[in-house]
């Protein structure tokens, strides 16, 4: 009986002990799972933090570089601003200089125009413009006297008429009063072909010969300085009107005396005016 009781006691003890161990194991397994979950969660957070740290480090490098660039750019901007101000100042000075030169040249041109106007007035007064076949005018900044060929030559001839010498005498007085001016004598014809006479071949020859005839009268008879004169022939190619009738052809047959300041003297006039303004 004692043996039975002892066996039962041992069985009960073992049963009781086994149940306690299982509970502990279950509790430990639960704690282990909780720790594993916590570890996994912590690992994820750690990896996330490391990733964020790497991103922040990259951004920090970018910001540092950007800040350095901004500092450099600020220096450059300061330099550029200073240089820009200097450039603007130089540009304004250049504009002022150009404006002054333009003003001076305009003053010189105004004086030249005044000289031209005075010359026209003196020519009209000297020649006594009352004949429609004599014209004194200004063209492209020069003064010219246009004289119809019927006052100067007979048809097809280059011999200067006596009446023409009277007119040219008045012109010579004006030219002699302007020793610093040049005069170009231009011969113009109509478009009727000139019949060669062995001396003259065509209208070119006729226009030039008439110009040289006028020049000879001015220099030999009227004492104009030859250095002031230029003889030129324009033939039929600068007509005033169409050569479609006798009246128009008569208009186109003319001698033009162009009176103009020498170019170098004109520039001297401008230069002197500019020096006065300094």
C-alpha cells in the first residue's frame, strides 16, 4: 500500500512540476517573440534613420556647395556691379562726346549753308537773273549756274557767242571773289546724234568741247584762276526733261557751272568749329 501511495505521490509531483515548466517555457517564448518583434522594429527604424542620415548628408553637401557658390557669386556680382557702373559711366561719357561732335558738325554745316546762301544771293545779284534761260540754284550742297546753250553757242557749234561773254563776265566776277572755291564747267547736249565733222565724233566730244571753250573764255579773257576750274562733258545722259520734242531738247542743251568749296576746306571749316568748342 505504501508503495502505491509513494508511486502516486511521485506521479503527482512529476505532473505538477511538468505543468510549471511548460508555463515558464510558454512565457519565455512569448517574451522572446516580443523581443524579436521589438528587434525587427528597431532594425527597420535604424535602417530608416541611416537612410535619412545619408540623404541629409547629401543635402548638407549640396547646401554647403550652394552656399559656397552663392558667396562666390556675391563676390562676382559685386565685381560685376562695379564694372557695370564703370561701363555705364564710360558709355554716358562717349554719348556726351558724340552729341558734342554732332552739335559741332551741325554748327559747321549751318555755317556752310550760310556761305552757300550768301553765294547764291551774290550770284543772282551779279548775274542779274531776269532771263528764264539762266538759273542759279543749290543742288546737293553746291551752287550752280545753268545757262541755256542758245545763249552760249550756235546749233552744233562750240564757239562762244559775244552775248555769252557778257554773261560769263558777271560769273567771273563772283568766281574771282571766291579764290578758295572750285568751279566745274559741265557741257550737256540733247539726244540728237551729232554728225561727225572730223574733229568731233559724237555728243560726248561736243559737250566736252563746249565746256573747254567756256573755260578758255573764263581764264584767258576774264582772268579766272585756271586752278579753280574743271572742264567736264556729260553728253546727253543727264537730261532735265524727256527729249521727246524740240522745246524739251532745247532745255536739255545747256552748260552748267558748279561752284563749290574745296572738300579739304570744308573739313577745315568743321575742324576749326570743333576747336572753338573745346
